[in-house]
């Protein structure tokens, strides 16, 4: 969907932000809660260390907050304005949407966070 070499490619395909080849998360399933946030230590292709420093992914909480607000606003607009639900029904739909979004948002926020600091590098595209 997105062209290789863009940050959106890395985020949407669960790939290393530097080489876009190795997987970022160890397990592919989003709804396997046991291994939800289990990421690989290093990229299998370019050997990028994902945990660059202790507590590196604490900043992903801010990204997750922004994603949560965006989902909440979009759900409210859809349920209240477009569908025409009451305010209480709209808030219940927001709660339901956020519960479903939890695993997706947690993984997505980490991918977005690391892509803010690591850019694609063509020299790591092919295995050295």
C-alpha cells in the first residue's frame, strides 16, 4: 500500500524503521495479549537495536494518547452527527471503540515513536 522507504511503510507493515526488512514485533497477532508488546531485541536484517536506551518507549505513551483522542473524537462524530445517537449512546460507543483499539494503539504507538527517531537508510536495504 505504501512505498518502501517511507515511514508509513514501516509503520503499516511492522518493519524495522532503518532497513524496512526485519520485523519489529516478535509475534504478528495483535489480539494475542500474552505477547502483545513483545518486540525483537534487534532487527534480523540490519541489526538495529530497538530498545536504544532504557525506557525508550515511555514516549510512546504520548503518541498513544494522541491516537486515543483521535479515535474518541472520530467515534463521537460518527455516532452523534452521522448516525444520530444520543449523547449517552455516543459515549458508550466511544468506550467500545477504545476497548477494541487498545491492542492496536499500543503496538502502533511504539512503531510511530521509533520511526520519529530512526530513518530509512538505503545502504541497509540489501544485506551486507
